[in-house]
C-alpha cells in the first residue's frame, strides 16, 4: 500500500501550488478542493513513482543490452589487443622496422642496420599510432642529418614498405586497407620533409611476408631486398652488399640506374615472389657477392634498346649447365638454396624496444 505524503505550501502558480515535503523535496501539485494558503500544510496526491522507476530502469537496461551485444561481439571476434598484424619498414639509410597490431599501434621497433639503431636510440615508439611513429622517424632523420634542409639537390627517397603477417586464419587482417594506409603514411612522412624544405620523395610499397623472411635471412630490410629484385629484373648489377652499405637511392645511382623508375615499378609490382623465382642464377650472384657486370648476357640495363634474351625454358645461357659451371654457379633450385649461401653470416638484428603493455 502506498503511503500518503504531506507538504508545506511555499508558493502558488495559477491552480497549482509549490510545496516542500519533510524530506526536503520540492513538488508542484494541483490541490483538490479549495486553494490552500501560503504556509499551510496539505496532503499530497499519491504518486505511483515506484512502478514508474522500475519501468524506466527496465527500458534503460534493454537499450544498454542492445548496444553492448554488438560491441562485445566485435571485441571477442577481433584480434586480441597487441597481436601482430603487419610490419612497416622505413629505409632512408637508417633502416628500421615497426611491428604493428590491428589497432595500428606499434608493438616493437628495431633497427635493421647500425644507422637504424642510432636513429631509434633516443625514441620510444611503443604504443604510438603507426602514422605518428613514421612521422617521428621522419623528424628524427632530419634532426640527425640524414636529410639536409634547404639543399638544392634532390636528396632521394624515403622507402616505406608494408608487410602483412603470414596468418591466413586471422580474417580480421582483411579489414586493413593497405592502399589507404599507404596514402596516410606518405602524407605523414612527406609532410615532415616538405615542412623542412627537403627535396625527397616518400615511396610506399606492399610486399608479401615471404619477401620479408628472405630479406631477413640476408640482413636486409624487406624494402631494400624488394628494390634489389626489381633492379636485377631490369638488368641493374645490384648486390646485397651494395644495399647493406648504402641507401637505396645511392646504390641505384652508383649502378647507373634511374632509381625513380625502379621504385615506381616496385609500387606497381603484383607478384614479387614470381619475379624472385624467375631471377634464378642472377639472384644467386647478387646474394653471393659475385660480379654481375660480367654476366651482361644475362641482364639488361633500363633504357637499353637491344632485344631481351629469350629466357623461355630451354633457351639462353640460363638453361646451359656447362655455361653456368664456367661462371662458377648453377641454376638455383629455389629461393631457400639462394639464402643458404649467407645463412652462416646473417646480420645480427638488434631489438631496440618492445612494448610490454601494448
């Protein structure tokens, strides 16, 4: 049974009065009968507030449940926080690699050469958004003098390579728009260069995880190894050692090559693994540090108008075991055989920072 309440009339407004209850609650009510005077105590109409309150709570709970279920479904079906989704390599001459989770936050950062270690030594990129991390790397490269502001000459390129992880079971990786990510990475890095009046181009490419694995075996970044494959396919005599010691642009210039052409081809490359396999003996020479210039009948420089050698099975020197033997190598049976040449002399990658709480 609902209990009746009393209230003290404090004011009158038309046919209604404002009362103050013993509990200190102000209420506006329409009294029954004669209008009471100011200061008069009256009985208040009974309100079924308990039932109304439960109705409101019930509706609110239903709405909250409707909003929570889709959110919970997204959380439990998405990649767990901190799980690796892709890598980003940045090559200036410092070469660095960022491991990134599906939230686009950096899990770890490592230098892939001595300059890369130096560049990262004063930075803490863990848990940073990947776009901000690349921007910070660009800023630090300017601060450390790898790019010179107001320099009139073209200072080359910053190569940014995106490598998705090799996990076909992780369906959420398909949610990463690599093209959109690439555009955003260019915008962040190029913005830093332009702000400092630096004549350099930011180039972004995406390569498969196997390319990164093969590059790691050779002590190169995925970006540098991919550039080497494109260069070799165009007849440019480029070796692993050339790229370990020099920046991408400098190595290509030293090989008398149009570096912009090679980088543009890499951006459009659709099947780099196929190209890697087709390079066969040329790649083996590049890996083992041989003299590719001495094999001009196997390669062709960009811009040369002479006809390419027929490389179909059964044609050319690539199919002649005797020729290969005279040159000191045999046709590679697979990429694994090529990498075995350097397996005992792999560059020691140094982990600079790892996020313990991604």
